[in-house]
């Protein structure tokens, strides 16, 4: 069963139960009942809608912000690991060292000039990028240290290649939107309801009330836009850039 169907059934059931209880209760009210003695629930419901929506919206903003920060950390980790590979092979023979550095540069160049656009447009990485990183790994693993000095740097280089591979996989996961569709449905519906409940408070055309209604609506729209922008760390306005790669590999 689709999650949207389950959600629709659950919402309709809850709404139906509440309305049924309200109607049945209204029928049992006696003629001597005085509604003025019962507190008006409109203001209470309006306050609760605002509080609940503020909590949900705050959690959404915190979630997408954490995802964006994690994506930035992933990019830095990948760039730093590849830089360490290029630097640590200094102790190895020139032919091996030059080949590994050339392969690292080829991978970084492909990432920042080609793969980044694919990741932003389609939310996925390229197979050629994976092949280039596999070539770096094969170059490193295929070399056999000749002495103790080279052996000391061999395992750290292998470890850094593994770190770069793990960071690449994490970058692939971060390329997809963070929030599922059902959460977006809740955010948008909650925003519409939060703005709609203002009309239950009999807003008049005074300058102060119109100003507050406009500012509140604009704030909701801005926060939803902020969530939407942070939801895809690599493809929207405040997108995560490849600056760590350019900083550590300025020649690519």
C-alpha cells in the first residue's frame, strides 16, 4: 500500500472521528446550555497550530542544515585525503610517484569540471570518476615498497585512498534531496493552514494588522524556501562548491 494512501486514510479517519464526536456532542447539549460559559477554542487552536508548525519547520531546517554541513565536510575530507596521497608518495620512486600524482590530478580534474555538473543536474556521480579513483587505488596497491622507509608511508597512503573512496560514496548519498515527499506535503500544508488560521481571528484592514499578516506570510515563505534550498546541497542557490579541491589542487 502506498504511503500516500495510508496518509490520506489516516488523515480522513482522524478528521471524521473528530467531526463525528463534535456533532454527537452537539446533539446531546440541552436547551439550558450557555455557550458563553465555555472558553472560545479558536484562539487556542490557532496558537497550537502555530506552535506545532514552528516545531516541525524548525526540525526540517535543522535537518537540511545538518545535511548541507555534512556534504561540505565530505567534500573537504575527500579533497584532503587525495592531497595526502599526492604528498605521501614523495618517498616512492619517481616513476611510481609521478604516475600516482597524475592519476590523482586526472580524478580531481574530472570531479570539479565534469562530475560536479552531473551531480548538480541529475543527483548522481559518473562511472568515469569511479574508474579514475579505482586506477589510483590500483596504482597504490600495486606498488611493493622496497625498504623500511617506503613501508612506513605505504599503509598511510592506502588508508587515505580508502578515506577518499568513502568520502566519494558519502558525496553520492548527499547529492540526493534530504527530505522525502511526505515531509514536503506536511510543510506546505502546515504553512497554508498556519496562514489560513489568521482569517479566523477576524483580521481587519488596519495598517498594523495588514503589516503583521504580510510579514508573517513572508516569513513562512522565506523559511520554506530556505528548507528547499538546503534540501539539495549540491544543486541549488547556496550549493556546496568544490572549493576544497581547488584550494588543494590549484593546478587542475
